[in-house]
């Protein structure tokens, strides 16, 4: 029953649930305008570029209208490229997951026999490139006799690529009693001629895109291995000298989970999403504006309209599915003529989303590397040095001279200064950790110059010596050759590392997951 709201739109419960999990909280302008018309079975011409949310504009009505009990092709979507076919298929699959909608992308470069088997098993929606779709029609492996809706996506690109004859042949194989939707960024004469021939009294919907300029924002991205996003984010936060940060997640659940992870690690973070009451939202925003909260973790809709001058960084913890959302997100920084930074974490399979964003903003986003532990330490030291220099420049230290002179009777000036620094930054919950650890570890049972560590992972997690060496080396920068003896037991392991690296390894390993298990590392007791 269509009694669930997506903005002002009424949609099925199953679709509302799927959209919520995808992080969509309200429709984009083209969705608000076009979906009601499409739901009335009228033909539509939509002038919209990539990034306006047009896929869901036709995807939601298609999923609404499909009879999932009829295992026949009921909707055909033509796209100019295999990449777009795969992307559209993925999004419609997500929208229709709770309606049991079967979706199949068909394109060249993939074995056709695999596509034929899938078609024989029965699918509801086919997303294809014109060439491969026509190939299936010629082979009689694609039956379009039950198609009720046809979508021409990025029609101008398909015509530019010379697909006009293929498209017309395909449309002539679809029942005349159908609904046709055409989406194009531009409306050249060839598109107008095509629409006059194949669309019946179409409604025209146009969405004017905002000016997408981000001149004062430095943009970088980091490639992240799955399972290490939280640790990578923390390393970036430790390195960046930020004033305040908005971190964007795709879903409400993602916001809650990330806030919990950050708070456990000692960061002042709060979440903002659509499930919060207005009082909770106001409380969080006021704390962020005052500076009581450094990190605001939010969904796109929750952060819409925020105007806070002091946001120095925007971090896309989840790359947005809608490229235009990227522009809205990073526009939260670099305001009032100030410079800002926009940092994006991506998984290897998310590069197509990144390329779509670069195409939209006509800017190349540079790849950056996750700061090493040593770089984080040097950055922290630089921040401390700068703060001290600022205090010295103020020349307002008379109150403390007497205390320094009293301490100088028994201690060297260098020791007094170091002790004062340690005290000051311990009061700020800031730990200055150097790469040269000269403290004594006592007897841990390791050979001279080494320290033996106890690690809570072992044979039960199928851990190997090579895997232990790899994680220690990759995360700490220690050469594999510098790692000493390793002993693996059922539930724990021992590993020897250079003494000067001991605390660094403990610090880093205690933030890691390996084989799905949280690692705990500590100094080993001496051997009996």
C-alpha cells in the first residue's frame, strides 16, 4: 500500500525502506517534479545532467509498477556505455531489493551466453547498451513484448556515438502501447526529432543546475582498504590541523556507528541525521558552533543549509552516490573567502563514482596517501611548536618568571621547559609521541635491542607469520627484516620488534582489526 512518504511523494513501504538504507531522505528537484508525472503513465522528456538524481527519477516508478510475479522483461533502459548500464542496474537493484525485482545489465565485453542464461531464468528490468540489446533481439534471446516502460538515458550521448539507427530499431520492437521517458543533458535537433517520433504528448521537465565552483577548496582523495576506514580516518584527523570538521556518511546508521567509533577513540564527535528530534539537532548544532564539538558526523539532508564559517575541513567518509551531493557537501567549507579542505575516502570499486564527480565539477581530484605514523608525530610537534611561538610572541609571561627562577635553582632550563610542555599538553588530552622511545621496557624475554610483545590473536584466527609481519610492517613502517622471532599459539602470539619501535607498535596495533578480530597488544612478561 502506497502510504509511505519520500518527501511529498507517496511510495510503497518496501521502496521507502530501500531508499532509507541507501541514505536518501528526501527527493531531489527533478524527482519531486517528474516522478508524479511518470506515475500517471505519461511520457516525459527530462533535461538533466549527471548528478541531479535522474536514475532514481525513473528507477522509483519502474520498481513501483513492476509486477514481480510476472518473470518477463517489463522495463527497458538504454544507456550509451557499459559503465552507465552497470551503475543504473546497481541503483535500481537497490531500490527494488525488497520487491524482489530482478535486474540485468547487458553490454558488450561480457560473454553473451551468460546474459542469455540470465534472460532465460527471467528478469523484470533490462539495462542495456544499444549494440548489445540489438544483438539479443537478432538472436531472439530478448523478448520485449511485455515491456510497459522504455527509458532513453543520456540520449544526446547515445546519438553522438552513432546509435540513432539501433535505438529506432529497438523502439520498433517494443509494443506501441508503452510509456517512454527520455533524459538528456542537452536538447539538440536530433533529440527533438526523436522525441516527436516516439513519445506521445510528452511533458517537459528541466532542472537548472547550480553553479558548481569550488575555487578555494583543496580537494584530495584516499584509497582505503575495506575494513580499515575508521583507522584511516583517525590517522587523517590526527595529521590535519583542523578547526572543525564535518564528516559525511551515506546513511543514518553509518552516522551512529562512526560517532560511536570516534568517541571511543577520544574524539569530540556528535551525529546529525533525520531521526533526531529538533531539540537534539539544535543542541548538537549549538555545541558545534561553540566549538565544544570538533567533529560533526552527518547525512547529506541533515547538513543541508548549514552555514558555519569555521568549518575548515569536509571529509567524505562515504563517497556520495549522487555526484552533485559532493558539491553540496564540500561547499560547507571554504566559506566567507576562507580556504578549506575536502577529503574523500574511497574503496577501489568506487572509482567510477569519483570519475563522475570529476566530470561534473570539471576538476581533477588529486590522490593523497594516508599519513604515516612518523608524519603524524612530526605534524603534532609542528602544531605544538607553533602554539608555543604564538605565546612567546605575545610577550605576556611575567607571571611565570618567578616560578621558573625557583625551579632553576635545582633543575636545568632545558628540563624545566620539557616538563612544562609535558604538563601543558597532558592537560589538553594531547599526547606527544615521538618515534624514538628511549624508555626502559624491562625484561620481556627478548634478545638484546629487541622487545617482545604479547598479541591477542593466534591459530584460531588462522593467522600466519607472514600476515603478522605484513600488518606490523605496513602499519608502522618497520622493515620486515627488522622484525625478530615470532611464535604463534592457539589464542595469542609473541613477536619481537626493535626496542625503539616497541611503543609505536603497541599504539598502532591496538587500533587494528585482523581476521575480523580486534587486536590487543602489550609488553610480554619475561620468559620463565
